[in-house]
């Protein structure tokens, strides 16, 4: 699967997503604008020594991402998800989309998603950090596709 970050707000989370994408051998799509200057220097700082190995594709906007995205289903991870993560059958070409830390994604992104999944949190809480949620999701996808 691919990972996509919709307008990330926090460079350290993007760095963690880059590290995750390297460790799980997946592309990372960054949908701009970001809530911080998205530059090679900022990426190197946030991702430490993983930046050089990360396969990152930047998209200047949501519209540009839709035009350029790889084939595959768009799987949105959201607290407003209709299905628990564990019940979804992942495919190798899925694009796992993580929303913005501060605001999630707008309705047009929700509407474009083929699936809207949530991570059940029996302990409560409003939401997980996006890098943590992406890690849980990519691990479940990898478990299913092994």
C-alpha cells in the first residue's frame, strides 16, 4: 500500500511517516500545502537519516493528487469512519490517507474516499497521533497481505 498525508501540520509527524514508509517499503504522498515550510532541509531534519531513503512524492494540492495518484482505492483513516480497521480487506494497491492533525480532512476528501476506516479505541480518547495511526494501519495491511 501507499501512504498519503493530507496537508500535514507537524514536521515531526511527517518525519515519522517517512521513517514508516522506508521501514515498510511504501511510497509516501504529501498533499500540500503543509502547515510548515516543506523543503528538503525541513524534511531531512524531521526524518533524520531516513529522508535519503524515503520515496516521497509531493503533490501541490488535493486536485493535483487526484490527477497524479497511483491506481488503487483511497482508504481514509478518520475518527468519523464507517468501518473498523480490522474489518477492512486491504489490497496491495490501496492508498492509506491520513488527515491533517488539526482538522482531519474536508468533506470533499471524505466524499472521494472509497473506504472510511476508524481504529477502535476501547480506552476512549478523541484520536491518535497520525503517525501512530498510520503505523497501526500499515501494520494491519501488511499482516493481511503477507
